[in-house]
C-alpha cells in the first residue's frame, strides 16, 4: 500500500539559511499535517491543510510557512534557520474513513534537519 | 489548556504484560489514540478509543474511561521488537478539529 513520502530524508543547513521540505500524502487522503519532533520529545503539531486550504495552526514559528499544491503535495518552507530548528520533521496524512477518522494519522519517514 | 500525562519509562521482560497509563485534560475530546515509535522511526498508529471500554487488536488492547479522563494501552506477550516509545494522543479543539496533541511518551524497554 502507498505510504506518505517525504523528501529529503536528511538535510544539513547553516544558521540563517532556508530549507524546503516536501511531503506527498497517501492518495485520496484529504488532510496533511506537519509535526516537529526534537530529540527525546513528542511530536509537536505545526500546521495542517484540508483539501489544499490551511486548516489548523499549531506552534509554527513565523519564520516557517507551508502550502499544499493542486496535486496535494505539501511543502514546509523554513527561513532564517536557527540551531533550535534541528529536529525530525514529520508529515502525516489522514482521511475521513472508518471509525478512527482523523485520529488515525499516517506518518511519513520524516526529514532529519540539522542546523549547524 | 491541553495536557497529557504518561510515565516516562517502563521496563518489562519478554512474555510479560505491561500497561501504560495516560491521563488527559482537554478543551475538546473526540477520542484517545495510541502511537508506537521506534528510535529514528515514524509514529505508527496502534489504536483509537472514542467510547468507554476496551478495544482489542491482537496483542495490544486499549481502554478508555471518559468520566475519569483516563486511558491505558495494554501490551501482552511482550516481544523484544515491542521496545519503543508509546505516545497517547488526543485531538485538541483549541488547535483545530484534526490536529493531534501528543503526550510526552513512554519508553518501553523489553528485556530477555
């Protein structure tokens, strides 16, 4: 079965640089989420999109932005990178099907961002 | 506000049963989910409870008491591959209808 695809898997950037992370959700999933997970921490919700429109917003810094395109893939754009942005960034997708509904989110393998 | 509490670490031996508890405070409760995450891996959905009671899926079971704002994940016949972090999660109406808020995670170590 198709899974969530993320690219790149690893990314190394310098402070103050920019980064773009890409996510390709499971086909026919209507919602895409971005989470940030620091070392030893739980995933923190950043932002989500429902049918290509921004849906919910969490603890996303103003330096970050995201969008979902017509083909449903999503990109997380990060500018003025800081050392504290080093983390695993997960994209997840879900659909309104079955009893679990949006509680069952399918996570991609993540992008490990290292800011030096 | 939104908060979930779960133990930080649990250790058990192969073949044993372990229970991971989760208590939550939420501004809007739809249901309690459980996710498993191996080191360096992605969270993987295990179970979801919207109503009181026990849900069983193979070796894993999950329980919810809405009146007590409490749930637990029960892992039976533990195997070495069950060593991972386990997160309880709720949907947080404060952040919207679909976003998940995770607990801090319980690191389960299964010993031979």
